[in-house]
């Protein structure tokens, strides 16, 4: 019986698996280091903010209503680093969330506080996060 298991031996497989785990941990550590340049973290969660309309719907889309404290919201998210064409939940620092709301000329907006697990972040570029999942932690910031 000829197999890759026999060909490379058990020790080689352990080394390959060990390398993959090392690579994934290093990528995660790189992401965490990049996050610390912009955001506060609590355990494996990034603390961020989102501007919403007065009725808690999103600024650019009313598909989601972000009005349930502790609720997990999920959406599709891509990994396109071209921020203009990326999609997913958009999250910011507190000041950038205010800037974005003012930029869109929404008169009556609210800023909500949320957390995003680092495994659900798709993009972090220029301080802006695109995420596939978030949890609302405060509706009245």
C-alpha cells in the first residue's frame, strides 16, 4: 500500500500540520497588531462603532435594523481591499463613525457601539473594518 502518509512519514505530517497552525497564528497576530493601531480590543473582539439612522437602519442600506442589544448580526463579506467595491458590515472608530455620518449628510443619526470577533473581520483598511458578523453592545453612545 503506497500512500503519501507512508511516503512522507508521520513526523513529516506533524511538521506540515505544525507549520499550518504556526502560519495561521502568525496571520492572526499580524491582524491583531494592525488592529491595535486603530482600535481598542477586548479578548478576541475589536470594539468599534457604526453610524445608523434615527430608526437604527444602516446609513447606506435599510436591509438591517441595528436595534437589538446583544444580537448577532450576520451578512456576506468579501475580502476585496478596494474599499469602494468591498461589502460587509462597515465599522469605524468612534470619531471616524461620526465623520462618515456627517460626510453622508444624514442629519439625524446615532452612533452605536459594537464588537467584532477578529475571525469575522474581512478587511481592515485605512481604519475601516468590513465584517461578516457583529454584536451590538450599546445603542446609545
